[in-house]
C-alpha cells in the first residue's frame, strides 16, 4: 500500500515537472497567441461545431504549428498533460492520445512483437 506522503511527493514532483515543461514551452516563443487561441480550442460545450468547420479550424491551427519554434516543447507538454481537446504542436488531442499510447506499447518501444 502506498502511503499518503509518497503520493504527495509524486504529485508534487509531477506538478513541478508540468510547470517546468510549461515554462520551457513559453520561453521557446510559441507562434500561437491570444489572437489565434480560438483556432486551437473547440467552442464551448453549448455551441455545436460541424465536422467540416472543426476540420478547417484544426487545419488552420496546424498550419501555425508547422513553423512554430516552440513545437518540440509544446509536444513534450502535451504528451505529459494528455489534453482532451485542442491542437497542440500540430496534433489534435486524439492524435496526441494515440501517440502517447503508441509510445507506451511494446510496438512503440522499439522491441519486436511477435
């Protein structure tokens, strides 16, 4: 059984790591900013977004990401935090989730799988 103090240490270490990743991402000078934020996130829960509109929005966000100097840092942050929505480092949350699962699988580890 894991003690509460061990869980607290793990939580605090993860919190510190998340903060360091976020600081590194912003220090790298991302191409996105407040003026383009709507491209990177879906509308709120009470607004519908047709698939064609979502795909167009995500494509525009990915285009900004393509030349972003903070892309590697953004991807590291996204892989750690596993966002449930939005575009991060040129990938949708679903693509990040799939990449994260691939990295954890035996096939993604560089080991042969029979």
